[in-house]
C-alpha cells in the first residue's frame, strides 16, 4: 500500500473526507458506495463493485430477488429447472 502523505481527521460522527485527488484517481464519484474491510492492522476502503453471488463475476450482473447474479449463472440455473 502506497502512502499519499495526506492526513485527515475523523470528526465526532466518525466521518472522514477523501481528498479530491484520490477520488479522481480512483473514479470515485459523489454517492458511490465504498466497501470497508480490515487487512491486518489497516482499514481498507475500496470502490464497491457488485459481483455475482455465485461466481464473483462483476460483468453483466443484475438484481434477482435483491441478490446480484450474472447472466451466465442465471442461464445455468434456468437449465437446471
């Protein structure tokens, strides 16, 4: 992980502001969703990319009963039933 040299304080509600340079570099827009997870002793933020519940594919995904599924897995399910 590369250090950017930028430091931000956490406010009383636990919020931070992501610098515009980082948002522009990563293509993060206002109202985008971020995933938050821990790796060792680090907090990692990543732009959320919806993926298929079954195979993890991020291409051609759609919502089916509030779950994400790709078209390939949907076709395989259709064949089984």
